[in-house]
């Protein structure tokens, strides 16, 4: 990993690219722990293997194939081979993250299962998720074994890495974004509404224009808009704006993203257009909302 050395606090890097460590289901190429200050940059490079990163402290942006994702403490990011990838420490506080680089062995009895799940990275809305399975704890145990090795360390490390991989793949299963189809017995209108709402939920960070929704679902915008209003009681535009503002509130309070970061994450054309839409909907500016955390989300 390359970066600005003056911004680096410490880097516990274990690199095995020339001689990968062999475990039952995967080859380990790299595992480490990096702590840095605001402004630290890992320059763009091509990903050589799968990589799982866990944000232990602070905030940073991961730029993957030109798309920028803002990650905070407790988030897990997954990178696939061939992706162009860089990392930037954004927050005012320290930024620290753990990482592991690996590939799946062809001899693993679970190779198909693992690879099928890992391939979904390319089809999900965002290549990261909030850790709800104690993935960070497994990283800590693995890194501790590496720095305090004993006769059982290799077994412990393999156990921890298995947990990191399996917990990550389990989480991936929960964030895949298929458009689920109702049985036709429920009626085509209800099916269309459900599919529309599902599409918005899973693609909230990508939608820039409402026509993206109708085009993706294979309907004209006028037909979709009319049906949505008829069935739900609010226009498609009103529903989408409400979902977008609700997500903005979560990012401002729970993720502590800046106003500019939220505007970019939610694909607004500018900070001004985001701030105007937010104030019209909420009654206060995004900055005022973030300062006054007593306001209910």
C-alpha cells in the first residue's frame, strides 16, 4: 500500500504475495491494520485479489472504479480482482481500518458457494455494509495472533479468517438487490407497485432521475406515475423525495457525513440542490439538522 508517509500513524502489514499462506478454503495474500491522519491517501491501484476491509475508527472514502463511497466506523467494504481502487482519510479524527486480501482455492469444497456470493459484489447497489455480525472482532483476534504468535496461532488465524469470510458472505446475502416478483394472483398493479418500491429501496444511492425507475422496470414513466398515485395515494416523485430525505437524515446523524458527502452519496447535482430540497422537506437546513441532533429522524 502506498500513501503519504507523514500522515501515517502506524501500519502493521503482513504481506504474503510471493508466498501465499495456504488454508483449507483460501489463500492469504495480505492482512493488516493501518492507522492514519486526515489527508492520508492510498493511491489508485488495480485490485489483485478479493479484499475485505473493516473500518475500526474514523471516516474515509473508498473510490472504486470511479465511484466514491463514504465509509464510517463499523462499515465493511469488499473489493474484487480487477477493480481500480484508492482510499482517502476524510474525517477530522484518526482513520483506522483492518484489511485482508485472499482468493478462494479451487480445491475448497465450498468454492462454488463462496464464488457465487463474491460475484454479487458487482451487482449490489454499494460494495459495503454496516457490520452486524462482529466481523471487526474476528479481525482483532486474527491480528493479535499474528503479533503474539504461539503454537496454536495458525489454527486461531484460520478460524478467525473463516469467520470474517463467512460473516461477510452472509451479510452480502442480505444486501443483494434482486427485484422480487409477486405472484400474479395479487394483480399486476400491486406487483408493479411492489417492484417499484423495491427498486427504490435497493438503488436509492444511484437514482438521479425518476425515469431510471420506469426504464429499469420496463414501463413508460407516465404509466408508472399514474399507477403509483392511484395505488399509494402520493405521487412517485413525492415518495422518492421522502425516501431520499429520510436516507439523508440517517447519513447526517448516524454516519456523521458532511453535507457535501451526503449530497454526493445521494447523487444530487450539487450541494445547493440538496440543501434546498432538504430545507423544503424538513424546514431546516441539513447543517442545522445535523447540529441539532434532538430533532427526530
